[in-house]
């Protein structure tokens, strides 16, 4: 029997997105709903949940790609998994339009309740040359590509006599000074330093790293004093941190910068590596639904995580995570809403699961409330920053750490936070192996064009290799 024939056979909780929220809600409800005669259906184009805080470590070679993802079919055995795209939702008729990956067929999927958990996507701007020459760091594939590309550029630079080409190959640029950008440039700098130390034809002084941030500070999640110390730390490692600076053009890998205070030119140079981490936005799939959206394109919800319009909550509709405008009842959120991070997403998912069961039982729902416990960031091996607050016995403003202590907190927290026991074991094992044997700085060259050697063996000229990320 085909999947489309099974579409209306049972009461269905449809979860759109298998990230933090979708995975957690499915994991908590799948068995109970199955036992009651229903089914939890998770639709996501990826067959796994990505643990996004590990993307900088994947790019830096500290964690392998497979250890940073949690496979849906392995850990959601009592759920119905659909590897495809939700093209639209008509909640009035309780149907979603779904398309399989690649050239899969499009079909209508009926549901009784729905959870919108599509997360966020990279927010880019119409900067000339950015789309052609940049890469984000929002997916596991991007993180793997960045790692291999950085290591490959080092090898290319070690064999060229063209000084301009060498400088371009060894210049690595990250745009966006939030947690993602700061961790990314710190991790790849650490990796590149190790790779160059193993290459007798290069020196660490040949490397150039540039972090570009349009605001006057980096890492808004920590105090301004701590952020300034992180800038001092990065600059002490030779990383250029350009504040109040924006990317104006990236045509032909020639970057032109602009000063955000007076709009004057702020320098220009060439680079082979441009990584964009300057913000996220709600998954645009919600624009193809009949759910109420706020001005930023997020699904409007109440504090109880029900999708809520001007006339009140919509029956059988829930949303949480980066795709949702969830009120922050602590008063600490930007604009009165929870900030888009994993800490909120996972906790919202737990509360949503409880509320879905409560709603089915006719019991009162509980509002989502979570005091920010701080943040941790890794800045390379034995380097990090941490801000801990909201715990019993701590001062009101919390405590802040840096160096090895903060790095250890970062690893312990995220090693604990990644879902499932097998992923925790994989991550801690890899960290232990790296501690004993050192960081692996071998690039996998032909992941972008794996058919090259077979085409040559088969007597066909290989397709031209794309130069660039």
C-alpha cells in the first residue's frame, strides 16, 4: 500500500520540521499517540536532526559530521518519517501539501493536529557577489565543506609561487559576530594553525583571519565587558576583528568593506573564503500557510505555544522554536519574544509536548517560562567563554568564565545536551581521541566532485571542477 493511501487511516499529529522542536516533541509523544491508535508524522527534507551548536566544531575538525546529527529513523521508531518538503498548509481543511525529495511526487497529507517546527534559515542580503562566492554555516554540509575547503586552500598556498594567489588562499573571512560567527572563526583559525604547523612550506604568520561585524560589539548574548575581552582574545591570536563594518561587495572574491557609522570605504582585499553568519530568519515555508505571522515572518503564538491570531488560539495548531514568535514572559527577550536559540527551542518542545497531552485530556495548559541560564562558547582547543546565571547561589548578575574552564563548560554542556546516548558517546569519544592523538587536519578533496576519477577511468573528460566553496 502506498504512502498516499495510508494518509487518512489514523488520527495524525503532523510535525513540520525535524530539528530541535520537531525531534523532541516526536520523541516524547510518539509512543503514547501510537498506543492510543494515532500516529506522529515528521516531515523534513533531511533524514536527521542537526545539532547546530556543533557546526563550528565540525568546521574546525573537532567533531565529525555524523556525530553532530541524530538520525530520525533510528531514534523515532514509533513515528512516521517522511523525508520531503512541506510546500504549504491549509489549516482550515487540515491538510498539508508535501513533496518528496528530488523528483518525488506531490501529495496532500491530512492531519488532526499540527506542529510548525520549521526552524530558521540563513538571512542573507542582496550584496553583489555574495551569492556567487559566499557560504553559510547553517547546515552540516556547509560545515563539512568549510573544513575541507580551508585545509585545501592551505595546501594550494603551500605550492604556489604567486604571492597574490597565496595571500588570497590564506585569507579567511567570516561575516557576522554573533555566537556562530565568533565560534566559527576561532575554530577554523585553531585548525588552520595546526595544519600550517605540519606544513614545512608555510608559516603561521602567513595566515590571515578577518571577522566582520556591522554592530559596535560582538556576541550580544554575553555582557559587553566579556564581549570586549573576547575581541581582545581574538586579536591576540592575530584575528582581525572589524566592528561597525559591513560587507559592501564580494564580486570576483574581491571584498569591499564599508564603515557603518559614516558609510565611508573601510578597506578592500581578496579572499578565497567568505563565510556568512550574519543572522537568521524564520523558515519561509510558513508564508505558504494560513497561519498568522508577525512582521518578521514568524508564526504568532501564545505563551502556551498554541498558534494564536487576532481572534485567539487556533484549535489543533502549535508552533515553537526559531520559526515562532513565542512571548518571553521573563521580560528579557528582544522585542518581548524568545530569542532564536537551542536553549529555548528544546525547552519549548518539552512544554509543548506536555500541553498537547493536556489539551487532549481537557486539562489546563501551562505557559512557557524559562529564565536564561547563560551561554557557553568554544573558541578553539582549551579556549572559550561562558556566562552562567539564574542558578541558586549565584550572584544576580551571574558569573563569567574564560579560557580552559569556559572551554570545559562548553564541551560538558553540549556533550550533555545533544540528544540520544549514542550521539553523546560518539562526541565524547571523538574529543578523547583528539586529545590523545591531536586534531585531524586531512581534507577530503573530492567531496564536491566525487565522479572525477571514474570519469577519467571511463575515458570521459571530467567535468570542470568548480573553484570555490
